[in-house]
């Protein structure tokens, strides 16, 4: 699934982007401005691995994606940024679930 499509669904379901306080450090000086444009961004590697975070009440969702960060708003099959997995966790529960 394209990252943009999943993001749109999450936002309409009440999930909000969660800022990572370490994003600018994680991204480095040359790419730190991307943290301001994409609030859920945690890290994007030179190899194309993207980690983002969303929150809905006490639930946190961490999404792993792969591809071109520049396609974070591109929907459909033409997007070069695809979701590869996700993990949910709760601040009130001890367990979490992961889906590839």
C-alpha cells in the first residue's frame, strides 16, 4: 500500500501524526527540515527505510515503509513509498501487535 493512502485513512480515522523529538538529530543537518514538513517522521535512511509514528488516544502506531521519501504524498500504484509493516502499542497495555 502506498504510504500516502495509508496516511489518508489514518487521519480520517482520528489518528494524528506524532512528532519524534529526535527527528532532526536522526535526519542530520542536511535533511532536518523534512521533520517540519512531515510531522510523523522519525527517520529516513539513505537505503530508503522510513519510520513514522501516529497516535490515537492511548494507542501509538509505528509504520515502517520503504522507497522514495519524496513520494510521501503520492497515492496509488505510482507511489514509490510503500508500507512494509507496522506495530501498535498502548500506554495502558503491556502487549503490542505487529503486522508485516
